[in-house]
C-alpha cells in the first residue's frame, strides 16, 4: 500500500461534507427569511458570521507559518488541516461580496465619506468606499498568494526527499508572518474598528491576530479529535500530540486575555473621549453581562481546565474545551459588533447565529473537500518519523465518534 493511500482521509469525511453543505444552505434560507423581516439586521449579522469563519482560515495561515519557523511534531499532525483551512480563502473572497454591497449600511463613517467623495476637502478619505474595497483586494491578494505558495511547495515536498522545499517554506514563513500581521491589522481596523467613528486603539491589531489564531487552534483541535477516532490517524495520534496542542491552546487563551486586558487598561486609564466611548456601552450597560460571560468562559474556565496535564492528554476533554473556546469566539464577535448598532440593549443574536451556521456549513463543506484531496500527514517531512515513533510506543488517545 502506498503512503498516499495509507494516510488517505476516511470516507466518512464525504458524509460530513454533504451534511455540512445541507445544514449551511438550510440555515442561510432561514437567515434570508429573517432578513426580509428585519432588513436592518442583514449585513450586521452577516459580518459576525463572516468574521468568525474567515478568522479560522486566517488564523490557520498564521499557525502554519509559525510551525514552519519553529518546527516540532505538534505541527506535523495538524499541517494538513491547516493547509485545508487556508485553501478555503478563495471561497471567502466570494463570500465577502455581500459585505461590499452592504458597506454603506454598515459603516457610518464610510457612508459619510461617500457623501463627500467628490470633495477635495473631505476630512476622512481613508474610509471612502472605493478605497476600503481597494485595500480589501490587497489583503485578499496577499493571503491568497501566501496560501498558494505554502500549499504548492508542501505538495512538492510530498513527492521528493529533497529538503529544498522545506527550506523554501521556512524562508517564506518569516516575511509571510509580517505580511499577515500588517494585513490582518488593517483588515480588523477596516471591518470592525470602523463601525464606531470615534474610537481607536493601538493594540487592536494584535487582539485581532490573537483572536484569529485562538479560533484556528480551537478548530484544529476539534478536527484532530474527530479524525483521531478512525484510521489512519487513530493509529498515529498519541496523547503527547494532544498534550502539545493543549499547551498551545492554553498559550493563546492567555495571549488573547492579555491583549484584551491591555487594551482595556490603557484606554480606561487614559480616559480620552475618542477611546473610552468603545467601552462605555460594553461595560456600563446590559452588554456588560456579555463581557462577563466572555471573561468566565473564554478565559477563566479554559485557563483553569487547560492547566491540567491529564485533560490536555485526553482527546475528548480537550475537544470540549476547544468547543467552549470556539463558541465564545462567536460571542466575542457579537460583543464587538453589536453595541455599535444597539448600545442600550442586548438583542437575541438569532440572525447572527443563523448567518454563522449558514456560512459555516458552506465553509466546512469546502474545508472537508480540501482535506480529502491530500494524505492526512505530510510525506517526506523529516519530523514525521518522530510522530510515527510516538504512535508506536504510546497509548492512543480517546477520540470522538464520527
């Protein structure tokens, strides 16, 4: 049996792919009905869902490059899911089109700027709609190029023992992370910070990147647990691999909390009108309960649970923590975006939920399709021997049934 067939994705992924697509289409149909009843919620709810799934794809791009720079077995077992997630970016480009049409309804500053688009004395040309879309095109072009090179050279590496492709991947990942950092920062400013005209934060870009990587790691942990329930990865994944992933998840839970608290501390201490307006409705009104929920379930509970070595080595327990983190990422985006439209009340986010499920069904179907196209382990990877050695001498983790 060839290695390609030996590490081929299980056939059950095809069933998951079909179910995801059906669920996504049905959820989007219900969302469309809700959009007819509440047209003012269309683009706001769509933005939450779009940022949730694009955050996983972009975070996967960052983790993939980080792994090439640092090495280690932890990256070998998750490389194929990470690559599959980055190959969903062309679909995310298409899914961005509705937001381009809804920009005037979403961004008050963009709408104001558009009204003065012909004026040479406009005070805010940065948020002219055409300029925002031009920048979005640059972001997507950079992300697509990085994803293409990382995947193309990885396939080349599968076919040869020549390590020049590994060197190319490592060489690209250094500047690639810098490109990701700049583009993710400015995308976060354009798509989230610009919802409130009178707010700015110098650390917001770091918070966006930390959130995306946290989303990606939580998602990849869930994928690995599911894949680890059946061959071929049930014969490869060992408790050590989940332990490493659990430590990474803990690291980025703490990093996200550090960035979020640092932003709050600096802005609150400065007490400047152009900065403090962001936190006034989120901490002083009914939205504060959403913020407290995030503190408990996005930081405190995962932090305490992930301190346990036994839990990190137990696949199902780690998957539960990852599901909690991923669910709270949705609440976090709802908390970031919602008060910009309704600062005095917390609505039931049913349209946001439907949009997220609908876009997620489509995104997951594409992800599963991409994951099935290649072996689940990178062939001819030097660190692969260490992965297989642990699979031989260690007890297999307990997986989730498909």
